C-alpha cells in the first residue's frame, strides 16, 4: 500500500454506506419477538435496528414506526413478509382444524383452558402493510418470502428507501438483484426462526451460511449481508472473509433484555447446556428453527395435521399463550439459531460494545484482508 493511501476501517463497507450506518451490524427483525426499544437501541449505537411487523395490521405498524422514531433519529428497518399465507389458508376447513386441535387439546385441558373453535381465515394484505411503510417513508424496508411487486419497489426507490431482500439460495439472490433491491441478505439455515425461501420449498433450500455467503457474493454485484449462526466477533470476521459487507444477528439480540422475548425464553438462550435446535412447521405452518421440545417433536411426527400458515400459527397460539404463563417450556415455540452456545450478553448495548471492541483490535481492514485472500 502506498504511503498516501488510507487504510479502510473494518466497518467501512458498502453495506454500511448504503444503509447510512456506522457499523455494518444488523439486528435481525425477530418477528413476534421484536420490540421498539431493541430496534432503537441498536440504531442509536450505530448499527441497524429492525422490527418484524409481518403479523401486524397496518394501523399497528403505523404506531410502531412512530414509537421507534420517538426513540431514535437513526436509520432503522421495518421487515415484512411478501407471502402472507400459504395457498391452502383460504380453503382449510373445520375438519382440518379439528385434526390440528387434537394435538393441543390435552395440553389445554391440563392447563385448565377451554378449547378454541374454528374461525375462517381473515387476511392481512401485504400491500396494505407496505402502504404504511411508504407513507411513513421508513429509512429501510427489508423483506422475506418473495419479491414485492415492481411498482412498490419503484416507489421505494423514488422515496430513497433502502431495499433489503433475503435469499436462502443463490438463485433467490439473483432474482432479488434482477428485481432491483439494494442489498441482499444471504440467510444460512443455521438461523433461528423462519426460513424465508420463495423459489423452492424451505426444505429444499437449506444451505449453510459458510456455503451460501461466498456463492452469493460471487453470483451478484450487490452488497451482501451474511446471516445465520453469527453470535460473536469471530462470526463477523468469518462473514467478512467470505466477502460479505455486513452481518445480521438475530438470536444474540433475542437473548437481550430489550427484546420482546419472555424471561423464560431468554434464560434458555443463555443456558449453555448444549440444548439442540430443530426445524419444524408445527408452530406456525412454515419451517422455522427453534429449541427442540416435546411439542415440536409431536408436530414433526404428524406433519399431515399441520395447518397452512398462518392458520397453524393461530392454532398454536391458543396453547402457547397459557403455556407461557405457566412456564411450560416443552409446549412453546422457542426460536433459536444454532450458535446459542456463544451467547454471553443480556444487554444489547453491552453486546454491541463487545463486538466493536473485539473487531477494533484487528490490525488493518478485514475487507482488504478478504480481498487479498480471494486474489491468491
């Protein structure tokens, strides 16, 4: 390097530049465990806080955005699901509901709760949710499970909203690039929570982060964020060495007190006893990773009784709400990635401070180092 050239710091990446953040660390949106407090905390520190709003009606999303803006003036992301239901959601009938109900009925009775009755599906439209984001001019729009209509993406670009799409395969990353997104998240199957696949089934799209990330980096010209199994500075370094310009961390933030996870859930995430995770459609109707427990095993043993998304999610909530109150961890959806054994922090600011301090010790630019390796 010539004497007049200035070395880039590890955090000076295309991802950080595109998102207008200081550190290219994205807090995973966490779905139903999102909180405005966590989103703002991460953004105020210099990362990108995210809020998973896919289960909220438009008026509730508007309130969430307003509260986040009352807590931070930094960029943040609102995350939506493009595909809001499986194809069978509108045609599922009471007979299917009764088949699913038989799996939770004994547990509800043991908890002293009445059995739910069948209710037809009432949809929340993605387009209505998206209109709230456009009207509010959110800084960043991120999404999974598909690609939004081009006219909505065009409007995002007109309003200078940064567009972040999620890919679980190389083909999905290429499709996102063709659609004109700004950044692609390469989501490995180590991730906790839902697999956002959209070209093939989630079961056919289970590629690990270390395999997926470099292939996506090589396949597209957009900045890439690596996600899945990243819980400490070593994971961030590994992602950068693979060519990513940023990382997304979900489970590590889920364990923090600022998240919307219950105290029981957070305690389990911090218990380094080697508890295994598994993949199941049983809690929502779509494939997701969480701690293995009795309820997951029961659903996995009877996949024919699982309702389409989100009917299965609604059914399972009839049990998860009282089970949560009773502290019955064997009956709960406990989303978790595969690197829970690396989680150490219960406070988001302390987690971020530790990550930044560890990365700051690196002599020179991680990005330059990665580029040198690729040229060897």
